[in-house]
């Protein structure tokens, strides 16, 4: 089951006296260290706190709106030190800093602080410009209210929290341009906000903000974290906590490549067909369907898509083609070093990397021009990667991770599950370190006398629920096979011992 979205609020902060024809907003970059949307550009904001509803908000339409405005104002204060309350103009910058300290240290509650200093939140200062829900492919989901707020005069935003790396005033049009040039990553509501504002502060600004169904809580289906790469998550029978597999639609003005249409469910197959038809109706041709690897949650919709569109070429690695030969006919085989060229604008060349480990024939795709890596199930934005022998091989997997890590100028990883990762090197290092740490612990357990995967799981995987132990034993076996190949453990057909 997809997780339930949590209430949240975000602030689109406008620079004081900004040029209505080219308005400036304050955007922030999330820390690379964050596991959720690390490295993404965003607007300040965060999750509703249970005490937000205690603060009084004048002129609010209803208690729910009041609580969300209070949340937006508190987050704006906590993250940027900007106090969007009436009465705040009499405070000095130093007083605001000390107030912020009172709040973050817990000496004063948000509602208590506002009341004590006679600061009044007023709904007329917070213009509602949409409510966006994170699509169900993410484990962390938010139902976020966006508010347009004029930055109070004489208050300069400053990034004050560890979750954010930096922030700056930027013309909305320029910020959107940076995304168009593949220089930054952002989620759909941020991009919609920048694009809408970039068209100027006009009389119809608010209706333009609200013109999309997604601005009224309808989950986004096509997520374009990066231009020309549409992430289209489809519901699949996959491994929890994932509930969806990411299908990618990579397009130019003339061509479309489909990666991993994985859903066996008819409603999801239809949704994908419609998305593909939309792209084709603008004059594009289907280049091919590419399969990263053999798992059912990545190939479950191939035959349906092929039947619908007639003659589409399906391509994959030879190992995958062999494994799938009973169910899917493969037209072309791909090998390491092949380059897939998509004609049209922008010209795209995707280099094929054979990266075994999770599966023998696993493929990744690398776009050198934008530093984009399609990682299949080698790196995922949600959950963990299972290495299950004999299809899975830990030694190969670590070699593949090292190879991915050595790609220069990586700027984003698009995984087989979950959101994109804008902190690719941090992510790969985390994967490598996690595996090496497990390996050390497993070796120690064997040296201390644990002789079977079950005994090793009991002593090493103390953070894993007993329900997941069978899966953990498969992973331990993969580690043991690697340690055996490395000459560090031995197996006598019954027990594992230190070599
Ligand atoms: Zn897989």
C-alpha cells in the first residue's frame, strides 16, 4: 500500500518591491546529505506540527487553512529567519534571531511566541496558490499547501538550518531556465511555480497557478525531474516498501525511448499507453523499448505495449534475452559500450553500461551531456537492492557500483524505484559503504563461529525484522560467495568457516 501523505506547507517568497515583469523569488538547495530529495532545489517549507493550529491566524477562511498558514509561517521563520507576521516590523534583526533561538530551543512555543510579542499572522498575507500531493511511488509523501508571500521589508532571508545547503534570490524565469538547461533538479510543483511566476505578476497570476489539476491534489503522473526524461511510475507487484516501478520516457523532438514498462495491471498499462500516445502525437517516432533487467516488475507491461503499438523493437542484454525467451521476444541485443542515439532536438546519445550484480544482464544508461544515469535496480530511490544468488552476485555488484562511481560529472541518478537522486556520488558511496560494512560484520560473525546464513543473520541483521530474515539470508549468501572468491572464507558443503 502506498503511504498516506502528510500535511505540509511551503512558501514562495517574493522579493520586496520586485519587478512584476521579472519577479524574483527565494529558492533553497536541500543538503546533499538528505536521503529524501537531497540536492534538489525547493521553496522553504515543511511538515505540519501538531501545535501549529494553536497559533491564531486572522481572516482565515477556516481552521484548516489557519493551521496550514501557521505551519507555512513557522517553517519560513525556522528555515530562513523571516517572520511574516504583522507587528514584526518593530523588531530588530537581533531580536528576531533571539526569538528564533527561543523557538528552536523549545523555550517558547510558536503560538506562545507570537502572542507574547504581539505578532499577528494574517491570512491576507498568505495567498494560496495550490495544493500538491507527492505521487504514490515515494515512501515519503506530502500533501503540500503552497502560499505566495511578500517578503517583509527590511528582512533578509538567511538559510539557518542544517537541512538546507544554501538559498538565494533569483528571477523565477532564470531559475526555470536553469532547470531547462539541466543545471538543477526540482519537483513538479516547484517547476510549475517558477514557470508561472516567470511569466510575470499579472492579474491572472493566481488562476494560472491553479490552472493545473495537480494544483488541486491530483497526483502528478509524469514527473519531469530533468527535461526530456519523464519518470512515469507504474504500480507493480514489487518488493516493499516500493509499490511502483519507474518507467522512463526519454524523448527528443523526433524520437521516444521507453525504459522498463513494468506493470502487469491493465489500468496502469492503459495509463502508460496514453502517455506514450501523447508524446507520439506531436510527431515523434517510437525508437524502442529497453529493458534494464529481467525482473517481472520491470518487464511486466512489455507485451501489452508492443501489442498496442504494433512493431516496436525491444532491446536488452543477451543474458536478459536468454532468461526471458519463453515470455518476451527480444529484437536487438545491447552490449557494454553501445550508444543509443535519439534523433531530433536535443540530440541525445545514451551509452549502455553492462552492470551485473543485481542481475546478470543488468544495464544502466549514461547521458554524458547532462550527467544523467539511468540506474535500473542497481541504485534505487526507495528501499534496498536485493542481491540474490545465483542471479545476484555481490562481487559483480560492488564492481558495478565502483564503475558507476567513476563516471565523471554525474548530476542525477534515475533509479528503478522512488524519486530521482540529485546527490549521485553521495548515494553511490552510501551504497558501497553499506555493503562493505555488512561484509566486515559477516566476516567477523564467521570468525566468531557462525557457520550458516541463518546464524549470521541472527547476529548481524539485528536491525531487520524476523519477517525479512529469509531475504536477509539470501543477501548473506551473496556476501559469503564474494568472501569465498576473495579467499577470506571457505565452505565445506555444510558450514562456512574463516579461511
Ligand atoms: Zn530488480
